C-alpha cells in the first residue's frame, strides 16, 4: 500500500491508501478511488469514519484516500472551506491518476454525517464556476462520478446566538458561525446550505444512501429528502433505511465500535449492499484484471520448477 499525506492547503490534507501495482495479478489495473470524508459536525473529523472505512474499500480492491478537511474552528463557515478542500482533493487524485493507477471514470466520494453533507455538496456542486478561482482547477478536474451518503445531513438547525453547540469549545466559534459563517445567519444563507437544491440530472452522479430510523442527530427524513431530490431529477440511486440503530455507526462492527451500541449485525450489511451497487459501475470487462487479461504471464510462470 502507498500511504502518505498530501498537503492541500493550510488547514487540510489528503491521506492516501493506494494499493500496490502487483506484478502477479491486476497488473497495471486502473482502480476506482474512494474519497472517504469523515463526520464530526464540522467541529472535528472522526477517526472512526476515516482509516477503517478506507481499509474496507481497499479490501474489495479499490484505492482510497481520507480527506482531513478544515475543522476545529480554524475558519468561520467551515462547510464552505471544506468544500474547497474536497474539490482540491479530487483535483489532486485526477492529476495523479496515471501514476497512481486510478480509474478516472470512477472517482467516488463517501461521506458520513457532516462528511455526508460534504460528499453530497461535492457531488452536486463540483461544476460551479466560483470553484474555478477558489481552487485553481477546472470542473473536469473536480468531477465526482459516484456518491455514497452514509447518514449524511442535508440541513443543520440554526442555533440561538452565542450557542457553542455540538463539539463547541469555550473559546471556539458558535454553532452558527461554524456552519453558516455568521452567528445570526439570514434565511438565504441557511437555504444555500442544503445540497439537494443543487441536484441536476446533467451534473449530479448516481448515489447510494443509507440511514437508520432511530438516528438522533440527523433525522431519517433528510435521507428521504436526498432520495426524493434524486428521483425528481431522474438520477439513479439506491436507498436503504434500517429500522434500528443510533447515529454514527460507521461500519457497525468491532472495527469501528467504541461502545456496545455501535455494533449492529443488521446495519453492518450496508457495506456489502454498497459493494453490490458499485459493481456494475466499476467492473468493466476491458479493465477487470488489468494486463492479466491480455495474456501477460504471472512472474513465476517461467520458473524452472514449472517445467
């Protein structure tokens, strides 16, 4: 595995989990890449929704990278800067696609909670012109091909002025300053936060969505809003709503659990379902096995012990 940190700007970096190019199987295969975006209410970034998720995608043969986007109250209006971070990350992945054996037709975002909001924003806003100057990139460099939304938020509640809220610190930003850039945001600013309004059949990619009915922090209605928004624009999607399960389950198994209620044998099926959904998008006959399908011998086929 090629594991390194790539600095994107003063407040964000990309952590790569790229599979090695084996000389035995999948030789020179261009693999899809998943940009993993952890949650944390835009106040922090959760370890539970970072490396374990990247390694899980590695386990099914995909490259992965974790976006450690701007948080910890380094700036006001964190989601705005975080979207810039995400676009810079995707542009970096596309720029280095050939050397890292990345399938540039399958650049995927996968976000959790607030990271789900960021993934939805990236998937629906990558083409917007203001990002050209903000990121010094082109829309083609920022394109998102598929989106995986894991109990992602579409809306954040407006707090009372001065309220530190979730993840707040004594000397940090208020909740409203962190999310909306102002302690008393107007209605237009709050409305602009919702990524669903940017869904468009021409630019928004297919999505896989999962959520739980018992989610206490992000109401399940927000997942339904995503699905309805996609259906309205005739964009393909798959939606799974689990009856039981709290917020922040990540992989729902021992890998990401920090308490008993984070283990849910039913909800953990989301990853298998997601892999099944991905399969027709990422497995194409011409690229299934890399150069192995072209008759390139395995490194030991000419061994004298085979004669």
